[in-house]
C-alpha cells in the first residue's frame, strides 16, 4: 500500500552489491591511463652494469609506476626485473600499455622476465613474455 506508490518503477533490477558509479570510475581510470600518463626512460644511477634502465610512468608530475629492465644491445635481449604500479591504476590497462611502449621503444628485442609474483606474472603472461631464472642477461655479460 505505502511502498508501491512512493517508489518509481525502474527498468533494471537493483543488484545486491552494486555501486552506481563503479563502471564510470573504472572507465575514468582507463581514460587516465591511456591519455594522461607519460613514459620517461632513465638510466638507474649507481648501477655498474650496462643496460640497467627504468621506465617511469608519470601522471600529473607524480610517478605512478616503474618498470625496471636490463638490456643487451649486442644480443638484442631484454629482461624485465620489476614492475610496480600505483594501486589506483591496477586493472586500468596501464601495465599492458607500458610493456607495449617498451616493446615499441626497443624493436627487435627478445623480452624475458624474472618476476614470479602473481599480479606481474599474469600481466607478463597476457603480454606473452616468458619467465626465466634470475642470472646474467647473456653469455658474454657473465
């Protein structure tokens, strides 16, 4: 008697645990990841090894992610040693975009990884980057 007259009918059923702005928040984060994040490549300071580099992911003058990698130009091989993303950018596609940028920046390079954590392992599997044991990058660098 009272409830049916006060609430207007809706086209969709209300989900039990849904939040109304969840989809828009996820889309906003994805747009941020694809539009407002810049990539800066740097050499790691105080590292004696050649080819130790870092790809910084910068949003509004803040570093929101880093990818550490080693390169050997002679062998055309690269090893990803660390991937770190800010919590708010996880699940936004930023990791995939960063690894694609790394591949485009160094064409012809065969990439491997030494990471075994679940989040990074899943990202590297999606990008088809195989996992190798930690050690020297190539035979002549040992």
